[in-house]
């Protein structure tokens, strides 16, 4: 007896889990059957949404060819032609894998499934979604709450008629929704809009610092030019005094000899250059100072909380002086 028990022990270890699982499997089967019966009743009453959902849950719990076929019929009556078309195709593919006896039990269902697919094919809408050129990498596209794979973008896919909600979201950016309505058999291509992620700072610290150096360089060059031109002007004025009579000088060039007249014209030109040079120099140094003093802190630039724009320059220049101006926004 002890020897027999030892031989039966391994077999008991194998059969016990199967015996324990049997009540659970039977319970699932009963639940699936109850859901199918309820869904069929709802469908026959014209309450297709409730009926299709119940039948779909029944098929999920216990997949059966008959439940899948009935689900396709329900969805076709509900108007979800693309989903029904796909489920009829799944049923026909599953039917090919059945044994001859199982196929015999299906009766006329395969014939009906093929006929229904032929009727539904021209009614199935198609939708192609694409992102605009330059859309940020990693932009997420969802259709009716389901993420659209990037490989599927641009391809026409069958969808049920009616309204669909498509959303796009760039990394770090807001969600933007688009509502698309499709009629039976309609084929539509839609280029989606993408709300950009927070823009990077318009001006980085290194770029602003380069602007400071450039404006300062222009300012120094202008002052040097003004100084050189001013020195030349002073030299020409001494020549004018020596070659123009009665001390009239520049006020009456006709009183000068040719040397004095030439010096007077040169002094007028170099004087204007000196005035403009000093004006440009002062403006350049002023712009450099403003850019340097208003350079935002790194935290401000990261947050993008403040935008500063300063423009300064020479508004007018002439022998009597220059007019400087500056404008800006905060």
C-alpha cells in the first residue's frame, strides 16, 4: 500500500491544479454565456451600444467564433462599419483554422460574413494623419484617446464614420485637439497642428555678450575716427587763417586764395566726418552699456519671464552736432 501511494503522489500533484482550476473556468464560461445572451437581447432591441459592448466582453472572456461573428453583425447594425468589416475578416481567418466538424457547426456564417464584407467595403471611411514639417521630435499623436504609432502617420487607415478627436502634444508643450468628421466612404487627409513647446530664450547670454562687444567696438572705432578727423580739421583751419584775408575765413570762401579755399573745403568735410564719428562712437558705447546693464540673469532667461529689447543709434548728424536716440520695450 505504501509503495502504491508513492507511485500515485506525482500524478496527484499534476491533477490537483487542474481540478482546482475547473470551477474558475466553469465560472468564466458561465459569465461569458450570460454576457452573450444579454448582449444579443440588447442588439435585437436596437440598443446596439450596450449589446455590442456585452458581446465584446463575452468574447474577451471566452473567445468563440460564434461570438465574434455576432459581434461583427452587431457593430454593422450600430454603424461602426470599419470595426465590423475588420471583425468579419477576423472571423473568416479563424474559420479557416477550424476542424471540419467545427466548420460544419458554423453553418451559413462564413457565407454571410463574406457577403457582409463586400457590402461594407465601399462604406468604410479612411483617414490619413500627418504632422506639419518641422514638428518637434517626439510629438505624440492620439486618435480617440489611442496613441497613433509614428510609422502609421501619413497612411490611410480605415476608421468608423462619425466624429473623431485627434490630439497632438509636443514634448513639454500643451495638448491641441482637432475634431474630424467622416461620412460613409469618405477618404480624408489631415495635416495636424502642433502647439510648440516653450520657446527657448530669444537671446542667449553668449549672444548678448557678443552684441555688447560688437557695439563697444563700433563705439571705440567711431571715437577714434572722430578724433582723427577733428585733428585734421584743426590743421586745415590754421591754413585757412593764413590764406584767407580780413579774418573772414570759412564764412566767406571767396576771400581766400586757392590754397585757403581748398583748405576750407577740406575742413568742412573732415569736420562733418569728425562730428558723425563722435556721434556713432557715443551711440555705440551707449548701446553697449545698455546691453550690459540689462543682461538678464540665467534664471530669468530660463523662465522666459522678461523680454527686453533696446535700440539706439544716431538719428541725425550735421556740422553743428548729432542727435542720438534710443527706444525699447520691456
